[in-house]
């Protein structure tokens, strides 16, 4: 039981780090790169500032 709790906690930390890395990459993209992805700067701003949610 304790091991499963630690595994779950480690997975949550891993996911949060990955999402943080992805948000940083989105923030660093140029307007052209965002356009190629079909995103706008305002959509990126929304993603960067929305509260972190657990799913």
C-alpha cells in the first residue's frame, strides 16, 4: 500500500514537470511556430495562467 502511494506521488510529480516543460516551450514559440500549430498567443496565455488541475 505504501509503495503504491509513493508510485502515485512520483507519477504526479513527473506529470507536473512534463506539463511545466511543455508550457515553457509554448511560451518560447514564435508567432510563426504558433501559427503552424494552429494556436494564438492569447490561447497560450490562457494555458499558462489557468490553475493546475488534477485529473
